[in-house]
């Protein structure tokens, strides 16, 4: 449930730990509510917050005592290597975490919503000297869609108030900044999503800050997008060794900004239709939604991925692959940041192309696999008669693979769909030439190789 990696070399271990397990949700916490279930959770403050044991990375028993304002780790015997993934993430949160959503959080909330700048959170923590090796950190999640369940694929914002031992965040240190009354080392890495960690250069047991303070810094560095949605604000501990005695004494979260307190979403867009289907695009149209505070725009989805936004009731989708089926839907947004349910869906199959865009191509996929992990080298050959200048290769994993790092291409993943784009030094593939890129990833149940590829929208052969 909690996803972490401690360096690029250990991203495989951390991503393997992110597999969703059953969440055990008990009733609201009373005084001295003890949770020892691996993924046990309960609510506090009348359902405004949830507390979770979240012992995702270890099979030793961990117990937390939940109070009306936070929790204390009462039992933990973790003993994980400090250059690998942590044992757990006992935490308190507001928002949605794998379909466990708290009351009144207003999340998911789009970053462009006026209320985002007013989101404020605070925490007070206790670190006993006998607690072992751990970090004390916020974990704030962002997704390209208004997701309420499953793995977020936008960015993970971590704010480390304290850490012991030799543990480090994902990736590498890229800067040092002064924010929210402290000095922070900024770390950046990728675990299939961007992981941006702010590590306080001196320990702190409490903090109060607007989430936008750190997110705006992420935006300025190109690690996040303003079109994304914030889905949850979590804070707790990642123990590697021990963990007993660590405590969140109090936690608060509030949402501000304009919108008049409106929490009613717009009506779902109706009568979605498709027309002008070509080998690489389709035109969509729908009936306008209604809303008390006014509809500000529509998000167009291909499956679970947002492919475009518009303020009108039509949208032309481009960049599709020839002879391929796609399913589209639309959601409306209002002035208070609420999102409607999805419209009726429409499925179209693009026509066969004439080999344009990427020209004729051939793809060879060569992998090196071990239990739970793999590397793959992908060679893209231009079998056409003219050069390809600027390329995008698209494919889908047949299994549950997750890309954690990559080289010689910019690789992104949404669900099983993967897109690789050229980097500066390999943007041109001459006629009869080829280029190779690669990536590392994780898997749990299947590492079957992809069976279909498109280059700039045109299908490639295998070989």
C-alpha cells in the first residue's frame, strides 16, 4: 500500500511493496484503539481523518495505538537493510488512499482550483531515542486524474522532518531550498511516478504549512503539472529498524479558497458521440452539463487517462494508432473544483493507416528477467525510405509490469500503456537505421513481453 524506494538500485524492491492488499477498516477509534492487522485502519475526528497501520514492506508484527488525535507505534521489530525499502508506513491521512476516503476533505482536488492554495496542514510528532532507524515524513499524492483508488501516477511529494541512520530518499539530491520556515535538501527520482523529497537539514518535531508551498517548487523544477489532482495528505513514519515509540501527537488538514463551500458536482455530460474517425483521430461531441456554480470545463478520457481538456462540448482527439479500438468518456468540472461522474462511454476503431507518421518500422524487445524485476532493451528500426525525425513509440504491457527507471528515452506509463519519446541525441532515425533505449521495472504476476507497437501512430512489425 505504501510505495517507497530508497535509491535507484532499490526502486524494484519498493515498487514490489506497492501492490495493493486488502484494507481492514474498523469502526471509529475510541480511546486506546489498538490495530495490529497488517493493513488495518480506522477513523478519527468524526471520520475527518483515517489512521492506517500499513505494514506493507515487512511480515513482522507491527501494532499502533490510535488516539483521538493521532497514534503511537506500540510494537515494531523491523530489521530492513538501510539501502533498501522501509518496513511500513503507519500514518494518518485526509483524502483517498486505495478507495479508503475520509469525510469532507474535498479531495481529489485539481491544482488549478482556487482552493488548492488554501490547503493547510500541520503535525506534531515524537521521536524517542530508542525508536531505531526511520524517517518521519509527509507523503502527499498527485494523479493526472481525479483518482480515488489504486496507484497514483503523477507525483509523490515527501517532506522529511527527521531521519536516522543512513537512509535516503529515492533518486539523487538536486538542490537546497528555504521553504516553510526551514532549509531542505531537494531529492528527485522516479518509481514509475515522480518522487520529490524535501529533507530538512535540521530535525523538526512539528510543522504547519500550505501544501502549495512545496508543490509550487516542484512545478518550477518541472517535476509536476498544474493539471494534476491532489488525492491525499498523509503523514507518519517509515521504519527500517525498530520503530516502537514513534508517535503522531496531532494532525490537522483544512481546505480553503473560493467556491462557496459547494460540494455538489456537475451533472454528467450526456449524449457522447464520435464522428470523423480516421486512422489517427476522432471527433467527440456531447451535451452540456448543468451545475449550481457553473461548469468551467470538461476532461476527455481515453480509458482512465486524460487526453485533453476543453471549455466547450466538442474535442478532436489526435495521435491515435491505426486499426486500434479506443474507449472515450468525458467528465465536467465546476467553479468549486468538483468533478462529475463520467459520461456514457463510446468505443471507436480507427481506420487502417497508410504507413504515415513513423513510416515502416520494426521493434525488437530483449529483456533480462529475475523474480519481481527485469530490464529491457528496445531497438526501433526504421525500415522505410526516409528518415524519422522525432519519434514516439507506444505499446502496452500484457502483464503487471511497472517501469521504475529508463535511459536513452523519456518513458511514461499510465496503467499498462507505455510511451517512450526520443531524447535530444537520438531524435532522428535514418532510413535503414535504428536506435535503442531501455528501462528497468518490476512485476508480480506476469512479465510477458509486449506484442504490438506503434511508431508515431503507425504499427510496427516484431523482430
